[in-house]
């Protein structure tokens, strides 16, 4: 099983920045793709961003494109979500997700992912 631990959430003013981290551990991390999802109060969990193991494919939701950047370190064991120009509507619990990537998998769908972290709260004040 893949274990995921998110960190980096907190309270920030509108226009500010935060960087979320997702530390992954498993027997092997080869071919693991990572995604970020968020869930606001009373809302469904929605896609934010995703990245393949090698970083050759990256996806963003329209609502965060140009403001958020997804990446992973050289060892591929830690993923990051850099969030800039934060807005109050970005307030949510942010979840890291992972899956052993296979051809034709759609990384923008939450149903694709097999492993999930416990979430980290991001609150953006106006």
C-alpha cells in the first residue's frame, strides 16, 4: 500500500501563497502518479492538479490554472502544490492522492486514485 501524508496547510490572507507537500512511502514508487483534490464545506471533492511519475504530463483545473503549480522532487517521493494568488474560494481541505499509473488512466478523475492522504486545511481570508 502507498502511504501519503500531507502538510503545509494553514491560514493565509487573500493574495498570499502556500506550498503543500505530500510525502509518499511504498515498496516501490516507480510509476506512481500524484494528484491534488480539494473539498470545501458542503461541496464535492474536486480535482485541482495532477502529475505523472516523470512529470511528462501535468493537468490543472481551470479554476487554479496560472495560480497553482504542481511538482515533485527528484527522488519522486514528495509531491508539491505551490499555491499563489490565493482567493477565499480556495478555502478547502486539500487531499493528496496517488495511483500506480497505467496507460489510458485519466488523472483528472478522483475515481482513478487508489490511495489518499488524510487532508490538510487551507483557509484563505478576505
